[in-house]
């Protein structure tokens, strides 16, 4: 990951991974009650407006909204494969029955409640937890000895989720494809930590440029985006509004060079740093002046970036675009660990609800990481949550801070002697036959 930090006085931007302040200590005043189980502590962080749920639960005698949300969050954190697994786990877990207030449930009841749940309620819950994460990070920074001004980055991208042929016809995109799209604005403010700050859901037929106006709204951050967000009219609007952005453009995108800058001789991968004039298509009177930075990667691929930041060097602009890869890793993490690629139901409301539930589960993992102060990544934190779900919070802390029992680095691989091989080693075909030795 690449994170950009900067001193208040204009000094070169440096990579300070590993300079994160001392993690939060295990203190009861941070909301950790060690006598509680891990799942009860996670569900306690949910700020569910019960008075609203009581109004929406009119004539609902069994599966209330509060109980369903708690049950669904537990299913996401525990990686339950389908509603049948969720129902069987509820019957077997006395603690989950006490937390939800229900003893038994059918899979059809769960699925029906899934597409009846108002999506705006989950949106509110997701924004509440995200705000709590931001407040916790702000408090950590104030109490730390690291007195630097952060240059925040907001990564913009989208990811497709495929639906089946028949049940996904409502999200028809093209021939043989039924898809929904998760549009995301991801804020990278701390090393090894990325927080979703804005979410927009749509069907797969909605272009990224149509949603960009909903994601690029706030000042004080630099928006980083790929070629899917090329829109000269948007660039001109953001430039006038004083918004910072770094966007990749295509090789065929027309630009008129106005002024070139010299590049450092040691930066061989940097190809161009210049001010260019760009014209909005079909509107010749709509022009804008932007900065163009071109560089090539290790494989020789050329990247052309336009940006509204003239206060940074060409190397810093290239590093900022390299940080965009974090959002690709975020989408991969969500689909791999929180079952975002395999949905419980394929009805429209159920699809939106499960996506937001996955985001809520991801936010809870971040809270566990922050409140425990562990240096482990989110993947390890989620694995420990699943392993110690029904155990006490103290046991989770013990396993996250367990000291290694071995101090040796283990057997080290020694380099082979002699000259390195020029030609690849040829493999010979191997013949192996496994015969049955028992005569029946």
C-alpha cells in the first residue's frame, strides 16, 4: 500500500508506512467489556433506532427488524453459506437466541424478511458505524506524537456482481449478463486501513461517469480514478469548484501541450510533465488547462494522468495513482471473505440489503482492529473473530497479542552454487499406475 503524508511546511512527500502511532491499548473505557463474548460486543456497536423499528414492526410478532439485523450481521461475520445454515446455527446457539430474542426460524421466513427490510435503514446503520470509525481515528491522531498534516486520498471505482440468468433479469446488462454494480469512494487515511466513505448501488448498465457526480463532492481530498471516469465536462466542473483529482486518460485522448517541465534524470520511468489544454467534446468553447503526467511501469505500459494538482512533483502524482490499487484489493477482499459474490437471494431489495450488510460487517472488523490495537491485518482479524465468535472478548485479545514461541527464523534457503541456468529445465513424462491389489 502507498500512503502519502506531508509536513505542514512544504516538504517532499514521503512514504511513512510503519510510522502509525502506538495502537490503542486494551482499555475498558474504549467500550471493551472483557466479560462479554465477541459477537455480543460487535452487536453492541450497532446503533439501531429501535423506535423506528417498532413502527416498522407493526403486527410483526416474531422476527423483528432488530432481531433480523443482529442475526444477519452474525451470519456475515461467521460466513454462513445460506439461510439454512443461519437457521440451524440459531437453533443450536443459546447465546444467539438471547441476543435476538427468537428461538427458532425457518429459511423461508429469513429470505422473506431479507427483501422486506428497508434499505435506507441499513444505509443509516452503515453511515453511523463509518462515522464512529472516523471519530476513533481522529482521536487516535490527536493523542499520538505524530504531528503531520495528512494529504487524504479518495479512491473512486466500481465492481460488478453477477446475478443468475433467470432470477437476475431485472438487472439485465447485455446478452448473457445480469449484473449489479457497487460504486465506491474509499478513503485511505492510515497505513493498512481503508474506509468506505461513500457508496452508490446501481444495475450494471449504469456507466461509471453517471455516478461520478455523486462520489466527487467534497473538498480537502484528492480523488483518484481510472479511465472509466473520463468525462471532460466533469473535469472542467471539478476544476472550477476547486476539487483535486488525478484521473487516467486514454492514449488517444486529445491534448494540446502548452508548457513542458523538466524531469529528474534519475527518474527514468517518468516520460512527460506538462500543462495541456483540453476541449470538451462537441463544445469547442468549453476549454480547461490541466497538468499531464505520463510514466511507464515495469512491464512497459504507459499511463497518462491528468490532474488539478500543480503543487506536487511528477513522482508524487505517479505514486498517488499507484495507490488506486487499494480499492481493487478492497473489492477482492469483500467478495472473498464476506460472500459478496454469492448472494442469499436475487430479488432487487434483497441484493441491495446484502451488499450493505457486507459493508457493515467490514466496518465492524475495522472497529475490532481499532479498539484492540492489534497490528494484524483485517483478514487475520476476521479469522480470529470467526474462531472466537462465541468466546469471551478477553480470549480474542489474548490470541491477537499472543507472543511467538519460537525466536529462530527457521531453516534458511541457501543459494545454489555454480552459474545460473540459461535454458529452462526439460521435464520428462512420468508414468505412474495405481492398481487395485484386492481381488473381489
